C-alpha cells in the first residue's frame, strides 16, 4: 500500500509541476515537436534531438519488462505502455501504482513477448542509444540546452520525464530478475544505480524467460457403485 501511495503522489506531483510550475510554454513549441518527429533537424540543438529520440527508447526498454509483467496483472499493461510512447511517465506511473508484485510467469510467450524477451532486441536498443548519445554529446551546445531547460516547458518537462524513466526502472527490475531465477542483489543495485546503459546491458544479458505451461487440474472420477 505504501508503494501504491508513493507512486500516486509522484504522479500527482509530476502532473502539477508540468502544468503549473514548469517554465512557460514558448512560441514555436509545436513546430519544434513536428520537426523533431519528422526528422527536420536543421538548426535544432543535437542535445535536444538526442533527448527527444531517447524518449522513444525508454518506452521500448520498459516494454521489454512491462508486457511480461502484465501477464500476471489485473490491469491492461499494454494500454499504459503504448500511452507512454506519447506521454512518457504520465502513463507509466499509474501502472506502477496499480500493479501488484509479480515474480512469476505462467504460460507461453506469444510472438510479441518472444521479440521483447530476445537479447537481439536489447542489442539493437543499446546500439541505437549509443549512436544517439554520441551524436548529442559530439555536436550539442550545452549552454543553449541549459537556457532552453530554464525557459522552455517542453524541454524542461521532457528532461524531468527522462530522469523519472531512469530512476524508476528498478521498480520493475526485481520482479523481472526473479521471473528468470536471477536473484543477485549486487547485480540488481548495479543496474539500478547506473541510468540508461545499465538497463540496456541487462536486456542484452538477462536469461531468457522460461515458458511454464498451465497445468489443468484433473477431474475427480466418480466413485464406482
């Protein structure tokens, strides 16, 4: 219950900050989002480009865990995960608040779960992240980015959203490791304390999820007369 309340208050606080306390919305924000989404990056700070695209990587990282975790939940995990591609942690925080601990996986993996559980998916996401981070660091203007962060609501809230993605991944990590029979506190804390790249490496090296069939309960034979 404490965990649910904490995530609920975190979602409420994030929402209040984003809409009432963050820097004001700047003219041209919609145009900036459109250009970032369509690849028209001329004149845009590479740090902003990298951050915007990493905000598409993070929901994919969470998808590799949440869709599997959702198999044992009463709430539709897919709905929160898909929404996170558009609104980030505004969608995933309610899921973290409503979900129940789930350290087992029962059933067969469908095509989607096999893809999300594959180490190839982790490797592809890691390579894409390395390229984006290198691109942003190599050509980015930190002075301009800091100024935008201080004055532009979109950049400010997106940065905070990125930070929440990084900080809250451990909330799902423990159960995912347990489902794979990988109970190692040292590895857990190593992944939890290194943002972005540690979760990606985890996806590349984690043991495959075992499929466990649902055993039917044998029906009792009627007693012979």
